[in-house]
C-alpha cells in the first residue's frame, strides 16, 4: 500500500473526500512516519516471523507515492485508522478517539506474544 492509498483510506474513514480533506494532506507524510516509529515493535515481530532481521530504527518514507515499508497486512489493516486518528487529533476528539481505538485494537493482532512465568496460586 502506498502512502497515498493509505491517506485516501484514512480520509474515507473520516467521511472526507480528496476535495474536502485537502487540508489534511500536508500532515499525511509526517503522520505516516510517526506510525512507522510507533509500530516498530509490530513491524519487527512480523519481520522476525518471516525470517528477516529486525530493524534497529523505524523505516522512513520520502513521499506519499512510496510503498509504506512494512508488512502489507499490518499496513492495510492498521495504518488507515492510525493515520485518520493523527490527522484529526486537534480537530475532532470524537473521531480521534474512535480511530485511535480502532488502530490500537487492530495493532494488537500483529503484536508478538509476551510470555510470563507461571505462578502458583495459593
């Protein structure tokens, strides 16, 4: 998925079109960079499960025309919601809360398992 496709999907989630949401375009690339940084743990979990090396730093994008440098299923399922949340963070708290919640819930599906020691209950 390209940054442009993710941006268009985010606008759709917000009930905007390319014409009505033109104001948000200036924030799309930096917001995608923030999502890549915030999702590094999940990106690395998918990479390791696919036999690739984990990344030490988040991947970056130079333009919205580029493919988002992360697993396609993670990007397609999670990033439009995260991007929508970041785009309206200062404008519409209700939409922000909804989109951020959806992003967090969907991101959990790509989160690595966390093992903990079994504790005996007394």
